[in-house]
C-alpha cells in the first residue's frame, strides 16, 4: 500500500511533488508498513558506516547491472533483488544516496525501467539527512519477501504492448543516431568532457573513451546545476530557467558517461518539470566516444549534424 | 611476484573473504587508517586526484630502509580510506627497493573487482604509482 505524498509546501511547485520527500516526512514515517527506504551510493562502504534506520542497500554495480553483458538486470533478477531486500510491488520506495542523490537517481531510473509504481527520492540525499542531525544506525534489516512479480523491463517491451502511460525512458545508440538533428540532446557531463579536452570526469580515473567531445547538437548542462549546495533540488523557477531550451513534445535525450549523472537530469526533467517522454541514453559517452564512424563535435558549441566530422 | 610480507598478509586476508565479509574487512581497514602525525597537514601533502574522493599522500623517504607513508582521507569517503589503509598496513616502514618492486596491479589479487567498479579500483593503483614516483625521484 502506498503512503500518502509528502505535503510539504516547498515541494508542491514541482510537477510531480509525490516523487520527492523531505527529511521531516521520512523521519515521521520511519517504520511505517508499506515504506521501504533504499540507500544507493557511489561509495560502496558508506551504507555500512551508518544509514537511515530501516534502510536497505542497493548497489548499482553489484545489484543493478548484469555481471556479463553491458545491460541492466532482467525482470527475474529484479524480482529476486526486490525479494532479497524485502520490497513488495505495492511498497512506497524512498531512495537516497551520496553526492546529491546522483546514484540514488540512477537506482530510481532502473526501478522505473521495471515500472515500480511508487518510487521517490529523499530531497538532499544522505548529506542532507546527516546535516539535519537525524538518526542513523548500523542495523541491517533482515526482512525478506517472496512475492515480487517478474516484470518485463520497459525497454524490452515493444511500444504497442506497453501499458498506456508507460513511456520509453531508455535510449540506445541507434535511437540517438537516427534522431540526430530532430532531437534535443542534453550533455550533463563536466564542461571539459563536453569540449573534448577530457574523456573522463575531473578528479576521476581515466575511464576509457577513445575520442573526446560530444554528440553534435547536444547542449551542455552539467547535472549538478540542478542541485544546490545542500544537495537538494533547486526551485522550480531556477530549474525552469536552467532547462528553458527543453520543450515538452520534443524528442529529449540526456546522456553522460555511463548513464548515472544523466539519470539525475532525467529525474529533474521528468518528475520535477513534468516533461513527458524524456529518455536516458545510458550507453552515453563510453559507448559513443568509442563507436566507429559516429559524428563527434568538439569545443564549446553544440555543433550541427551536417557540419560535424 | 615480489611483495613485502605485511602486504602479502593483507592480500591473503582479503583473498579469504567474499561478498559482504570482504566489504566489512575493507571497512575495518578504513577505520584503522592511522591519523596524521601532528606536524603534517593536508596542505603539505600530495593530492591524489585519481581517487574517487579527496586523498592526500606524503612519502618520507629520508631513510630508504624505512620509508614512511602518510595518508589522509575524510571519514565520509570510507572506500578511499580503505584503499589507503591497505597500503599503509602493507607498505609503511618497508625499504624503498621493496616498495618499488610491488607489482602495479597487486590490488587485483584483493578480489574487490566483483564488489567495486573496477574503474574505481584504479584509485588504488594511482596511489601506488605516486608513491613509487616519489621514491624514484628521491
């Protein structure tokens, strides 16, 4: 059974305020049947140094990615994961994590691939929870469930067979290539990755792309612009301004390096601004920057399709 | 393969663990990363930007038979602290020649790749690379 949305006034300006909860709301609802809290971080040890009471850990690398094929887990694996974590299909899932919910948003996007009905983010994530001086624990929940249904992943179901209202949220390289020139591409990496001076994040190890630059026509909006210093999302007015070039009805696709930072932007566009049909291209630069004969633009300008080399 | 005895011991400790136990062991290491001595601050240390979180390193090779290694990483970066602590436990106080002989990919024997994105593991090899560079320059 779903929990009622967080009625906090500050959230109501967003298009889908029911997708966000505040620390106050979560504190008040700790232990409520039907609520499962999930922590998803970049740093694999953070959960183990203390987490929100009752929270379970889901790791992008171990739990959500297929160990062999570069793809996400399938419906059966997802059902097993949910059962191991004690999550039912009807549960309200609140996800939070480190780094302004960067990886939490990625986990939420994967939950969405499986159509989990009620999945929300804790605004501000782990840092905000700790900054507010709220409780943490080392206890790991033991609860298991058995009944999570095997649901086909959204991107593996043909358009015509998907339930109405469940739009495609994943884009593949072929989609991006086919729609070049007619799509709105949002490159959410750092400015130096966008211009082509770097092929990896500042301060991060080299992560293997043979070419630097961006997909021609892509507009540069680093993902973290959508969050403030506390890790919480910026106001509706600020977000409207930042993403003013994104129009509902356009073919909007966000990408980064492996699809994690762009999940954060996907969340903002889809749930906070209410733009339908936004897709995340998870192949992102580690696919595009290594692909043969795809066009690449370098420098500060988005570039054009015809003019790119 | 040449590895100082303390480092070989750390590696075999890790090799014996799997899954969450291995992560717990890394966390134990993270918690045991020695504090910096009072006269050393991060400002005087070498930043290691290849790590996923801020890490500072200082190599004191004044005595080539007893190289001192110092690391500093914030508590909210336990994985990076854990990596640093493995090197501290395994290499602090060793002779320069022995540290230089450690294989650059020794960390693959820890068996962490199944648990931690291999790309993140490179932070550990970057620390070792920088330590070796200091020792060659000294």
